[in-house]
C-alpha cells in the first residue's frame, strides 16, 4: 500500500505508476467520497470542516497524464455548515443524472453538469448559463420537519445501491428517515434508537442497520417497521457506537466503531451480541472503516494514530493467538479522519487528514 510518489524520467514513467497521489485543500477536510460512474475515474468530492456557516464542497479529479489531483473551480460550491457526509449516486453505468448528496442540517441533493457526461443528454439551462457549461446546481433540500424552524442535524446517510432513488438518513433526534429522492418525499421515518443515531447502512433494497449513542447496532426491515433486531450492544453502558459498515459481498458481516476506542468490532448477524473478531492494532481512536467492494474478507480501518490498516478476515471465527494483525499498513502525516474504498476502482483507497486528500493504490 503506497510505494513512493516520485516519477522517473523517460519511458520508466509509464511503467512505474505512482502508488500515492496527494491533493492539498485550502481548508481542513472532513467529508470525502469517490465518484461511482465508470466515465469519471479518479473523481472525488471533498468538503470543508470550518467553524462557520458557509463551508465548501469541491469536486477533484486525478489527471492521469501528469499525476496531479486538481480541483475544478466550476464544480466547487458553498455549503451550509460542514457536511457530515458526501456521496455520489451509485450509478456505475451512467444511466441517471450525475448526482451528489450531502448531509448537515438537512439532506441536500446536488446535480453536477459536466461537459462529457455520458448517458445524460438532458442539460437544463438555468439563469442564462448555456447548455454544456460545467456547474453544480442544488436539486433539492429534503426537510421532514417543515412545521419547525429547528431540525435534528443529519449525522450520516447511505445511498441504496439496489434502488438508487432511496436514501436513508440518521439524525441526532433518534430517528432514521428513508427518502424517495425522485419524488422528494419521505417513504418512512422510524424512531430507531433511544439516543442520537450516528450512522446508517443499507443491505439490499429494504433492510438497513444503524448505530447510536445508546451503544446498540439495530437492523430494520421495511416490510416490518414495528420491529428491529439488536445485533450488538457495547459491553460498557453509555458507550456510543459512531460508525457502521456492512460487508459489500457477504451481508452476514458488519463492523462498527466505539467512540474514542482503538478497536473495531466485527459482527456476524447470525450470532448477535458476540463479536466474531475485534481488530486491536490501532494505537489511538479509530475514526473510519471501509469494507472492500470486491472481497468479502478485506476491510480497511483508519484513525488518530495516523494509520490506515488493511485486514484479511478470512480466518474470522478461528482463534488467532495474540489477535489478528493487519496485512498492510500506511502511515499518513496526521490523524486520519476519513476513509473511503472506491467501488468502481477497487484497488484504490482514499484517506483524508488535516487539509490533505490522498489516494492510495492497495
């Protein structure tokens, strides 16, 4: 994971593709994610973490010819509050408009107009800007509480890959809300937990899981909204669970992070309450987890020890003396706050630390 990023001169340059590319933003990066479309390789969205109302979102892309990640000023836009998450529509085959979702006070859907968009002939002319011009327009602000000027901030969301018109959000008001973004209406809203809900993850069209400050992982099936299944509860009371990742290839497994803890808990939903393995090689709090998009037994974790670690969990469930060790490790220049594994280019992982975005070949 990550050799060095220097290029040799001459013909060697094509053979020795860089393993690491770095982009420095003009501000501290928090939210970050990969584009999914097959016609937009090495494209990501990054968002600022500024202690003020106006924040920024940038669309950046690696220029393969010179090894530079560049921001497109035409596709940079202001955002209310720091986004807690950003995500592109899960549309590999470019069948739908090029959409980006962000969460902060509300869930917002943005439309990206890019010159060479495939599968998107409809270009709306707006405010005198001609067709074909590159820009980002806000498509919708999704607010489920129109009777109040106050809102429960959206802590996270997940875009349903099996049904991309569906997004599930989690909120500090203890609810999870399932949106139909095409109709801009709420499908379902559930009181999911006893305390703030910090993360949500889909598994197929109608099943999702969430984690909360109440210390539990719960699974919901939209066919039976009255009930949920508690998969795990943290062993110490009042220990919040802050992140959740559902295995992309094997839905029996999910992973969660305990607030201010250096361990990652991996769960098998067939055997609730008892972790199948705990990953304990970080030296400080873990901030992010990402399952491999193409493999059921690989997961990446990153944290305040500045490390991104990749683990092979194929021995999961069998006792390993002294605990499992990662198979790859990368040390960044500061605490890693964000980590995403590219679903369309599965040998690339992106991390964000301080004002830097790095993409690493794994």
